C-alpha cells in the first residue's frame, strides 16, 4: 500500500527504501539501448568482418584447413578487440548519462534532503522551485504562484499556472510548491507517451558526416578495383576462387573500417576524461566544437569569483557626504571591535527583510550573517511579522520587495533592495540627489564591491499595488559586498588570450564593479558595454561593438541571447555560461552552452551542452584544452589510418597485377588489423596534448577534419612506407617467395610503428614524443614486436602465414629499412607544415 505521509514530515527512510524496491527506479527506459547480441550482430554486418568470414570460408572450401582455421582465430581476435573498444565507448556514454541525471529535493524523516531523481518514490514529498525540472508526477499540496513549462508534453510554449497536478519532465518557471508523488518512471504521464529524457544526444556530427563521405568514396573505389582484380585474375589464370580471395584481400587492404570506431570511441572517452576536469558533457557534439571556440562569454559571480559574499561596506546618511562604514580591510573580513552603530541598523534590517527567509543566494546569506552578528541582541529581527506579498526581480526593474504584516492591524512594512538606480527610481529620487548617491556608488564600485541599495516603506490595507512603483519608498542606504576573485582565474584568462580566444565577462553588476574584477582577472583590454548601451545600438552596431568589448555590465538574461546572436553573425564560435531559467535561450543558441552545476537550475542544465561541476571558469578553459587535444588526436589517428592502408593496398594489388607471388593475403591483413585497431583508437586517444595546444588559434569550424593538406600529408607518409616495402622486396630478390614475404611483412610492421610515432606530434616536437609517456602506446608497440617475433620464429604461427624464419642479416635488413621509412614520413609532414 502506498504510504500517505504528512507533507512536512514526508516518508521515512525505511518507507522510501521499501517503495523503491517495489516500484523500481524513477527512470524512463532508454529507447536505443543495445544488448550484447545486438552489438555483436551489428559488428558482424560490417564490411570488414563480412570479408574476413568470406575469406575463411573460401580457405576451408579450398582445403587449406590450417589457413582457414588460423584466419577464423584472427577473425575472433579482431571481433573481440572491436567489441572491447565499442564497449569502452558505450560504457563512457552510459557513465556520462548517469552523471547527468538530475537531483530532487524531498522531505524524509522530517528533513529536507537532496537525492538523485531516480530514487524518488511514490509517496515522497517533493519541494520544487523556479528552475527545477519536476522529477515525478504528483498532486500539489502547497503552492505559491506556481507556473510550469509543459511544452514537452503539450507542445504549448506558454507556461501555465498549476493548482492541482504536475508532471515529470516539466519545468518550473516561477514560484515554488510542495508535491506529493503519485507516479514514477514509466508509470507517469511522460512514460506513458513513450518519451525518453536525459539521454546524451548521439546525432550524426559534422565529423561523422565528413568521414562517412570519405569512406563512401573509398568504398566505391574499392568495389571497382576489386571487381577489376577478380575479372583480370580469373580470366588470365582461370582460377576464380583464388581470384576471389585476391579481391577480398584487396578490399580488406583498402577499406578503412577503423574510422567509425575511432569517431565513436575518442569523443566518448574524451568526454569521460572531461569529468576529471570538472566538466560534464551532456551532448557529445560539443566535444568537436570545444577546440573551435573563438569567443568565451562568462558570468562573473561564482564563475570568475568564489561566490563567497561578504558585506564589506555600508553607507547611510546625507547623499552629499554619506557616512560610510568599512567592515573589511585588505579584502578580508575584519569585524570592528565595537557594535554596529545605530545609524546602520535599519539598513541591515531592511536588507534582510528584502531577502529570502531561508536564503540560498550567497548575497542574501551574507545579509543574514551580518544581522546575526550585529542585530542579535537588538529590537530588530525579532518582531512578530509575517510575509504577505512579494515582488520579484524583473528585467524591467532590477529590484525586489517584500511586504510584511506587522503587529498593528492593517499596517504593513515594505522592504526593497536592488540595483541602486532601480531603488532610486522606486524612491522617486530627484536627479540631483541621484547624481550625488551615484558618486557614492561609484566610489564603492571602484573598490570592486557589488553595490546594492535598500529602501523601506509603509502600506495600509490589502489591495496590493500592481507594481512596486506604487509604494511610497524612502531611501535607506547602500550595501557593498566583496566576492574574491578565484586564484586560478588570471592564468586561465591568459591561456584564453594566448589561444586567440576573446573573453567577455557578462554580469548584472554595476559597470565600475565589473571593470575592477575584469582588470583583476586580466581582461584589461577592450571596452565596457552596458545593457542600456546595448538597447540603444542597432544589431549591426552591436556586432561591431562586441569585437572590441571585454565587459558587458548591467546585462539582463534576455540580452545575453542578443549578444550570442550578434557574435554568431560575426562568424564567431561562441561559448556562453549561464545558470538561470532565463539563461536557457542563450545557452541553447550558443555553439557551446555551459551551465553551472552548483548554482544552476535544471532548465539551464537541460539547455546546455556542458555542465561545470564546480562553476569554475578555469574548468571551462581546461575543457577547451581537452577539446583541442581530442580533436588533435583524432586528426593524428585519421592520418595514420589513411597512411597505413596505402602500403597494405599496394602489397595486395601490385604483385597480383604483375603475376608475382602474392605478398599479402587475407590472413596477413587480419593480423595487421590486430595492430592497427588499438593503435588508431585507444593508443592515440591516450596521447597527451601538445605543449603549444593553447598557443594556437582556434581551428576553422567549417574546415574538414581531414582536409586536402592532411590528405596529401598522409598520402605522402603512406607512399614512403610503400617505397620502403618495395626496397625490401628488391633486396630480397633471389630468396624464396616465403622469405621475400617475411621480409616485406617485417618491414611493413616496423614501418607501421614508425608511422605511429611520426604522427604523435608536430615535426618540431618529435623528440618530445620519445620523452612523453603514453603507456597504452608503449603496450601496443611492445605487443607488436612480440607478436612479430612469434609469427617469424614460432612454427605454429609461421606455417599458416607462409613465413620463413629470417637469419640475422635478413632481419637487420628488413628492420633497418622499416626504421628508415620514418624519414620519408617526417619529410611529408614537414612539407605540409611549410605549405601556406
């Protein structure tokens, strides 16, 4: 039986545990989860595996039992390796999906606690507020002006007022409420319509589209060449089965089936690595965009600063010469020895009354802490008052007000706090007085303080005004709060500048305050643009202004979207941070939206591509560094794959075309795949970033991953290896066909290792490639040489491969030519580097 607890006590932990065991986790079934058998079947349908199976079958039909069985073993080995790599990719994505699960606030055992949404059960009492995604269907127990965005259920984009029922997956855009859960998981409204939420998107990315196009072109070339090969050999020799085997070998040699594996594995593992930098990837498409970011728009509070607010200065009295009390020295809270002077009591009291009773915002927490310290033993804060009306902060008025019921019937106290210019407007302050107080604001802001103004008023009756402007407010004074810059920010900003990334700080703070923090962070260049300035600019003028802007102050969330759109029209690749409900459009519009993990709303997280676990700007910069590393390693891997297939294809094609004994057969190519697969994916994925990765300009987002220059460079590297194998073949003239094949294969394997090393770094940093440790690559290289030795000198392997053991001179010759091939590969890389 479903428990029905009291709203304020909720379920007990034992009741929740029993209900969870009965109903299962509060999750929606993934629509595209592949099982082991499905993964195996998908792999077996790939062209490479189909060719391997066909070749093994033909060997068995020809009576070559040893070669057929050996090839079967290699087929299983390649299958297992690919299965393992795909498993790593899917495991990484599943881990990210679990990390991206939202949390919910519930009441259990009378205490408010935060739990993963998957642990919410029927009977739980949910506490929801603005910005939350509702975790489960339920009945409203208590509500305060609750508005919910149900567009994902109804398609209607306008938020609706809720008084009875709420549904899982919808978003709170205003107010707060208490909800008793009635259905979870697939039993809720969202589950019944078959929707799946919180899946990391796996849409086809531009990189995958480019690579698919390249593979398609190569597949047609392969098909034409293989058909021609089979026809030529079959008509010339009359042996159609060997001709078909030769065609299969050529297809396996040309077709770069490793590309899809690399494109699936590297971004997924890279995204998993980003979590170690404090960056959670919600959309894998963001991985390939990170390295192309040209403009990084960042919040100030909590992102550049520590979000550790302390009241540092108070100002009351005459506007011409206000009384200012400093509560901090040298940026560190140093409380005065004496009690707070009476003149400042009302300022602190009304700052608290204009704040949440149970504050979460660090600024409001600072007000409450100040009151507890200085007003605890006074008549303030102990009055029998009740909050009866609130006026929220809005883009039109950057101030909020609370109306309190006092002990005198019909008389209400009104407290307001907000941006100084907004509170001046509420107080209907004359222009000359505004100018005088504005100077006091400037003086406090010049110290890097966030400045708020406080006002008070009295209201009789219960017919509340439509707006705060209809109250009669009296000016009380100013409060200045300090929020220290994070220690790592100057270096992170310097890294952005060295990487040719423009950093724009966007804040709702006063311009002078924002400018001081920007200077401390290293954003000393550029101009400061205010929200009022923006409103006066045309779209074209704004585009031009943003080219030279480093600080945007007094900016509303709605203006963030206009900034993103203007930057995008300038051709910039934009990353934008945000945390609130109103930030969601800007986060979605940016190429890379970055939501805050600590203070961000669920709406912001849903709209973003990345989530900062620690809300730290430096983590974004580390994410950009990681994104550039991932993309660089993808390029290295792609070049390596393309290059190594050229000599393999030539060794499969040329001898057959010239009626020479075959050098590479399907068995040999399957063996090579056991080396190439882990090299191109796991080994290159573990390659560390280049030391100058943050000294390079952002890559062109529209440039292909594997452009003409990279293609020519890889082609040159492949040709250099092909020439090396040709040299070995020439030096092996006079030896048996088995000895020739063995020497050529040895040169090819050694050249393959050299090709891996040549693609690890830029030409000028290749010596670094010997010093930097890549444990996976070392294991691959070591395993390659060990496997080569076994294939050459262990009869069990040598006989099916038709290898002959090499003497010392033959081995040195084959290995020496393979080692020398690296110079040709380096020359090609160097030539491509010099090209404009």
